[in-house]
C-alpha cells in the first residue's frame, strides 16, 4: 500500500485549520457572555497572576501559577491570547479555555519571586488594566478578521 505523503500532510493541515477555526469562533462567542458555574467549576485557577504583553507576540496574555489544568502540571504558565477578563468576578477566557482568577501578583512581595524572576528574562511586559482592555479589543478584532478571511 502506497501512502501519498503530500495528501496526508494536506489532510492534517486542513484538520488543524478546522480545529483552529472552531477554537477561535468558540473563544469569540464566549467573550460575549458570562461563564456558567459548571464551566468555572472545571476551569483551572491562576494564582499570583499578571496581565502581560509578550515581547515576541504583542498579544494580551496572563501569567501565573496554574492549578487544575487538564493538560499542564501545576506551576508557572503563560496563557494563550485573552479575549475576555473580569477581575472582579474572577474569570478570564483565553483562546483555549476559561480560567478562574486567584490573587493577582504583587511584584513587591518577596514570596512571589518566581513571577518577578520570569520578568527579568524580558519575555513579557506587565501591563495595566486599561492597556490590557485595549489589547483584548485588538485581539478580538484580529481573530474575527482571521475567521472572515479564512486565515486562521
């Protein structure tokens, strides 16, 4: 049996594209609503989180110490792009999932030196809530544009 390698790769790319389209559309749909209690119950929690802009990717992301993630071990992570955040209600929606928000990072607290140490690598810039809100609006617009153009 001969396998057409190019056909196989094209099928894999199309499958990945369809999953990205579905994920992006779901993220945009979710950004227009509040998560259900059931969604938040199973969502991972980010402790000592900060709102950031990546240096290489200027997109809104969160960093923090994750707990209860289905794919990652507990520890420091950065999320995929954020499309919604409500710090008062304690949740955020990224391109891949909902997160519950624990306590925000306090960069003056010596106990949180992991977050501070990560910042020393200049891999990201911590941003304020107003900057983050603008970045989220831009991220949503880019996702919507990519979906409409079929360039997801």
